[in-house]
């Protein structure tokens, strides 16, 4: 281990010592009382006596607004306003105000609405504000301007906007031209139903034309050739064909050839269609991918299509073509560690070893998946320069004693998720970057691990706070089960981080649950194989149960894929069928090229992310790392063959996993 890394670790120890001295207040002893207060507030049964018992608790604002939200239908306005006044400017007060304004608007209590309205980003409340001013006669120039701003939106607006927009139209503030402006916006957003609705008030011939446009967006038709040869027709034709290309690139290409002359499509409009034709062809490596990529005008290329041009050549094992595609990338994209690495790999395969080594060296200076792969090609240590939150006692004291932090952490602890997230967002508005890192550290220590994932910041150095971004919890269970099933513990930790950020109650839209995001059906099947009692889906929220079953399932995926870890990781994300298809389509591909040419963006990035995360967890668990090129294949290595870590680490965009 390098001296610089050792220094960083000693700094981490110092930070830990400081953290032990400065902590947020312990609200544990008061928890039973606040839980009871919330239980009563949820039922609208909180009395003044009950409220007095938690009068000094940081969550008093949330208890009060929870009770008041239950009573909005019957509470006098003065009572609601008293609560709003007490908690004005707090996340709890904002939560109540939104519900109160929605209630007032639903009951058309416009005077009360105007008295309590505050500027909002909510379209629903902005429409209600417009309606309230109309109902009370406050239709000044600003009202007209606000109404026109709402009018020019491509989506349908809430019903509360109907009356004010009708009034604007009746007063002549929304004319035929502005109606067409909104129809144009709706068509380009694919909101064809709205476009047809808006077209009803146009002259008959224009209504017919607008409906023909909407029909074309839904399903391109031959009638488009007879449209007026103007900018609107060209824009609709390009949009409709681009949408068609996502379903049928062949049909879109054929229709484009017929319409480009009839309507006089320019390069940008043709490029928009040809881009989608090429993208949805190459994304499945269909025949004609290379030719369709070449047909896209250079002006229509973006980073996404440049990447696919490289992948398409790699997929065909065309090294010269891949090198040409790389040379066409913008400099900033080409200098990304991923593409530096693949350019080096192509050069290496073409026998150009020296320029390949120079590019490997550039990529290897970054703590990324491809940086780690490049370091393996050179036999170098992995670049890693960790940062830790500030140890400044005064700064830590400011954060630890911030009322917003106490509220956010306690709401998280008692499982009031949305209020906790609201409080956290409000807290971050008041903190500096350094204070933010300390707050995230306190959240991590309170087992709120995903705060680092979602709110660490977007500056390059923010990503170097590895101890925050890569939590390690339930380590004993993790190591025990990994050892039992012969699975790499750093891989297990990385998979868990990628799946749930170590949040035990994480749940996906597909109903994958818990730390390792297991589907109940998969978990039940695994439990039976292990001879364990299955007590239902809710048991997956138990961290130990989830890890026992998740690691066993990981072992199953590894066995099913011949011990090849990168394919097991892909199967964990995408399922076994796509992996079989990718193996069939690209037999004998090197692991790095196999991963990069995976057709699913989510899976391609997931595999790279898990493997990169595994290196960080090796650093956390053992201080040295299994080489990524060995881990990809599911191999273990002797201690002497593990990679050390080295510093300094060059900073820059996308330099850190």
C-alpha cells in the first residue's frame, strides 16, 4: 500500500475520532412518545395534552401538520393558518400548505386560496392560482401573461385551468396563431389527443390538417405527401418518421425516401429520422447497421450514436472500423477512460503496442472500470485517492446541531420516508459542500445509506468520498455467506451496493425486494433449495434473510454460467435468456469486448458498475484488490497477485466510479 493511501487511511481514522466526539442528538429515549403522537395524528385524534408531551421534540412540526392534514375538511381557516404560520419556511409547513391549497381549490374557496398561496412550481397550483384570480376579478396584465405561459405547454392541463384559459380565449388573448403554437408543441411531444382537441376550434380546413398531422404522428400515412410544403409539415413528418423508426427502421427509411422530396426535408430533418433508423438498427446489430450508421449526416451524430458506431465495428471484429469510429468522436468523448481503453485495445490488436500503452496509461490514471482494466494491461497499481468528510470540529458541530438534520434523521429512523426526504432536501439547501459531506456521514451512521448515492454532489471530487458512497453493513453475514458459497465477498458487497445501496427496505417497480433485490418467487425457490423455511415476501426486508438467499442465488447464477462472473452479473440483471443470446451472437469474445457490446444499456452499465464497485469494496475489506480481469472470469488469486492501490488520482469528468 502506498504512503499516500496510508496517509488517507490515517486521515480517515482521525475523522472517525472527531466524529465520535461530535454527533447529532440521540432522540432514542423520546421515540416511544413521538411514535404515539404520530399514531394519534394519523387518525386525527391528537389532543392538546398529547401534543404537550412532545412539545420540545424536533418532529413537533410534522406531528402538527400530519394532524391538520387529516382535519382540513372541517378545520376553520384560522386554525390551519396558525399551524402554517408556526411552521412557515419548514418542509413540514410546505407539505401542509400544498394540501391546504389543493383543498381550497377543490372547494372553490378562492379568497382563502389567494390569501395563502405562495409561488409554486406545481402546474396544478399555478392553474388554481389563475382560476382564483379570475373568480375574484384580479385579471390584470400579469394574469394574462401567466395564463399564456401555462397555455404554451405540450401536455394536457388540470381541469382548474379550463375556465381561465377559456376566458383568455374569449378576451382575445389566445388567438389562432397561439393555438397552432400549442398544437405544434403537442405534436412534437406525441400528445396527439391534445392536438386533436385543440384543433376543434380552428377553421374546418385547418382542423382537418391538424388531425392529419396527429394521425401521422400516431401512424405515418401516404397523405403526408400532399401536405403544404412548409416548416410545420416538415417538422411533423420528421417527428412521425423518427417515432416510426423506433418500431420499424425499414418502414421509416422507405417512407423517408418518398417524403424528403415531396416536402423538401432539410439535412437536420432527414438527420433526425436517419439517426433513429440507424440507432434502432444497430441497437440489435441488425443487418445493414454499418450502412445506416454511415448514412446519418455528421451534424446529426451525438455521443450516443458515436458509441454505437464503435460497438457495431467491435461486434463485427472490425478493428480498423472501430479505430475509424473512435477517430470520429469529439475529443472530449474520445478522451473518456472507456474509449481510451478501447482505442488502446484496438491498437494493441493491430500490433501498434506503443501507442496502445500510452492510451492504457492515460486510462489507468482513473478510478473507473476501464481504468482498472487498463492498469491490469500494464500490471500497475489501481489509482485511488479517497477523501473523507471534514474533521473541523466547529463545522461538524454546526451540522450536528442543525434542526433540519435532526428532523430528517429521526423521520428516517421511524420510517416516515417521504417526510424524511423532504426534510433532507430542505436541509441541503442550507449547507455548504463540506457541510453536505458531514451530513451524509451522519446519515450513513444512522443507516440511511442512499443519501450518499443520491445527494453526494456532481463535482468530480465529490465522487472520491468512497467511505460515504460505498457503505458496508452486515459485514459478518456477508463474509460468512460468501465463504459458505465460495463467492467473492467484494463482489457480493458491490452487487448489494448496485442493487439497493444497502437499504434493507428497498423495493423496485418489479417487486424486487431488500438488500439484494430478490423477487419473492426467486427467494422462495432458493429457500427451498437450501432447506430453509419460507416465511413470505416480507422476510426479504430482513437483512440477514435477504443476504442468505441473495448470496445463494448469486452462486446459482455463477454455476449456471460456468463460473464466469461477468456473465453471471449480466444474468442477475437481465435474466439468463439474453445472456444466452449474447453468447450465441458473439462466441469467443473477450470479456471486456463482450460487456461493451451487450445490447441492453442498463445491463452493459450494470456489469461494468458492479465490477468497478468490487474494486472499491476490496479496498474497504482488505486494502488490496483482485485484478478485474481475473474477477470477471470468477477466478481467485494469491495474495501476492492482488493489486495494490496508489495515489495521486487525476481528477476530471467521469474519473471516478
